[in-house]
């Protein structure tokens, strides 16, 4: 009972977000972008310049924990190490009263989660492969910097003008650093979560496999009263794409790197282009 009361108190009062219209330092809050496990994100205006920015606040309930200011400081370190037009930049960090804030560039546009589930976009297998190639290139860039994102999901990819923008680096870790702030080992986690949180390319590759499936399912309509089946039974996929997803999900011998997967993806896209051109010549 006490656990439920404590959780209610934390969610209702302690972690209550700042209201739109509140001014915090040089920033005027417009609205709440979202609340996660560790922080609260706001869209705000930098009053001296009028620029729109993202304010990311450490949840007050985490102020004095390993998942509080130290975790945000690590995210600042990660973002400050990167310079890519499709990744947010760290602009500032400050403390207001007892709350810690990170200031980042604001990347506008719908997330792929919004495009899939709110706008109902439908993409075929070839189009999915094109989306995944662009997202994979971003992940490959991170790996080249010695960084694993560990949270490549459809809510964390903004799609704008035909390009993906990768956001939310709260779980990102540099290769060689321990996976959590409290322990060097993930052995206490379930096996799937161990893979998701591993500080190694396999973590992001596994996430990309699930990402691929989310996009592919946009073109799937279940039959009425049909029992739920595995993705291999429900989706009509080419042998190449099926093989890729199985390797990304480590159902078969996994890829050693994102580049290895991208090479296979490029071969598939090239074959599709050749087939398309051949059909055009025959008409």
C-alpha cells in the first residue's frame, strides 16, 4: 500500500511539471513536450534571442540519486561530443532553484511514432528499406564516434523533409563505460533488456531490427478474428529483408557492425532499382 501511495505522491506533486508560461532563468516555457522515466522535456523560448529550444529537467524525485544530475551531466558530455545536423546540439546547462536543466536545439517535425500511429502512413518494403538506410547511417555515425545510443526507437526519430533526426540521448553511453550508474554488470536484468542496454553495437542493431518491423507493419492489415502470429508468418517479406531482420534480432548469426548490415541493405536497394528500371524498359 505504501508503495502505491509514494508513487502517487511522486507523480502528482513532486514530479509535477512547470506550467506553460513559467519563466526559468532566460527561458520561457511554451508547453510540455513529454515526460520520461528520468526527465521532463519542455519547448521553451530563449528570451534574449527568441530562439526555440528544448529544456530537459531532471525529475525532482531523482535529484539526489545516481539517475539525477549525474546522468544529465553525462548526456551533456555525449551531446557536446557530437556535431551532426540531424542530432541535437547541447547549448547550455544550469540549475534553477534545486532543479537541473539541459538546453538543446529544438528539432521540429513529427516522430515516426506519430506518423505511423496518428497519421497512419503506410510504407511498402522498398520504402521501409530506404527509411532504415537513412536511420542506419545516423547510428553508424554514432558508432564511429565510439558511442552507442541504446534507445533507437520510433518515438526518438523525428522525420522532416525526407531525413531522420535522432533525439533523446539520455541512455547513450561511450564504449568502454559501464552500462549503468550503479553497477558494472547487467546480469540482474532479463536477457532481452541486457541486450538492449549493452554498451556495444549489438544493442543498436537489435533496436534497428524492431524499428524495421514497426515500419513494415504499417502495410499489414490483420484479418478479422485471425489469431496473433509471429512477424515471419504475418508479413510477406522478400528473402533478403527477412534474413536481415533475423540477423538484426540475433535470431541468426548477427552482424558485426552497422556497416555490415548497411552493405546488405544497399545491395537490396540496388537490386530493386535494377528490377524497376528493367520493368520500365519493357513497357
